C-alpha cells in the first residue's frame, strides 16, 4: 500500500513560479515511478511528466521547457517546479505512484494562474 500526498498549490500571477511537492509513504520501495498529472476544468487528466525509481525523468512534449521534476530520496519527496506560468496552466495537479500496473493517486492540489 502506498499513500501519496501533494502540496504547494495556490494562486500565482502569470509569469510566476510555483513548486509543488509530493510525498509518498507506505511501501515506497515498491514504487517504480512517480508521476505528475494535471486536469484543467472540463478537460481530461493529462501527463506532465514522471521520474522512475532509477532517476530517469520523462516529460510530455507539451510540458517540456517550463516544468522540471526532481526528487529528494532522503525526504521521499518528488517536486514539480513550474516556471513562466500561464492561465492555461490552471488545473488540479495530481501526483501518483506506480507499482506495476497499479497507480496510487493523491488528492490533488489546485493551481490557479490569474492576475
């Protein structure tokens, strides 16, 4: 069993930056990868990127450039650094942990980009 919790969302002005955090607990050694997703109002959930247990990082093509995923193994934390934010980045951001074909999802954290 894995529990995933996101934090760090909030209101930010266009052009601003925000760093989201994701912490995993439980059977963390069984996690193959941690992923970041987002879901904008009225849209489907989409992949932002992921980091594997081996440290490989992959981004969705549309997310390359402004979003950076990193992790702190000591703290069991994964981060999503978001720069040059735009109103279209407004969404609920989710973190998940992958164990085989199973996904453990967090509750999501709201990011609103608005002036």
